[in-house]
């Protein structure tokens, strides 16, 4: 794996409330990229899932799987008008939620479908994993106040955080930067954003790195 290949396709990952979508939008503006955002609000089962995980897990999971596949498949066609692509998820993260929420025959069915969809999709040139503490995630979720997320419990965020860490600490499919983002602010502090931006396009970046920016007060 070439860690220093030219970075044209950047994917940003993190638990709900980590700021991945906001960061993706800022990077899009910075490099004039094509922006691909996860369409969570289009999932008709998601709000019900947050209040009854067991009952609505399979419907929620399969909707996301197919929707993500359709979005990612379009990347194979390329874009004549933009040099860069920024996405606020990776397709493989679908498995994090599947293994956390599905079981038995539903999980077997999922496992038979996922590799058929994943095998021909384009991999990112670089993945950023925004690793954040549970308290910060909960604060961000409550602050933005999305109706669809009102049923999210702290215990679910704790489970997700553990599952994400397990996944990305073992991730090796593409170059990766794990960003400690608990005490920094990419949205309101331009120094934080610029520091991360430089890390993304560093020519001497390793295949896998851990990045903890210096904590600063917002301007």
C-alpha cells in the first residue's frame, strides 16, 4: 500500500456526533471537491430504530446498505468537473452497524449480500477517523438537536464508540489517520482545521498515523 500516493478521494469517519459531515463540507469548500454525504434522513426506519433497535434493525440496515451502494457506485464513473472527492463515510463501515445490531438469520443474509456489493467499489485514497470521547459525542448530538436522533441513548453511543475503535484500530484497507478530536474544534477554529488539512496532504505521511492536534481556544 502506497501511503504517499496522490490524495484525490478522502473519506471521513466517526461515531454519530463526531463532526464528520461538517468537516467533509469544509474540505469540500477548501479543495472544490465533489461532496458525497450519507443520506441518513432518507431512511424511513431510522427514527423508529433509535427507540426499538431489535425490531427495526434489519430494515434500517438494509436500507442504508443499498443506499450507500448506489452512492458509492457512482464514484466508479468519475467526475469530469472536480479533481477531488470528499465523502462522510466509507462503505465498509456498514459492517460495524450490522455486527452490532443484527444476529442469527438476518446477519447471515446480510453477510451473503455485503461482499457482492463491496467488491467492485472504489477505495478512498485516505480515510480520516475522528475519534472522540462519549461525553463530547453526546454533547454534539444534543446541541444540534435533530429530531431523528432524540431516541439515541448514551449506552448506544458507548457501544458504537467501542465498535468503531475496534474496527479502525485494525483497519488496513487504505491509508488512515486516526484523529483525536475530543478537545479540538475544526468548525470554529481555523487553526485546528488548517493543521489537519496539512496532515492530509503531507508527502511523508505513514500508512497509518495517529494525530492529536494541540488544544487551542476558539478564536
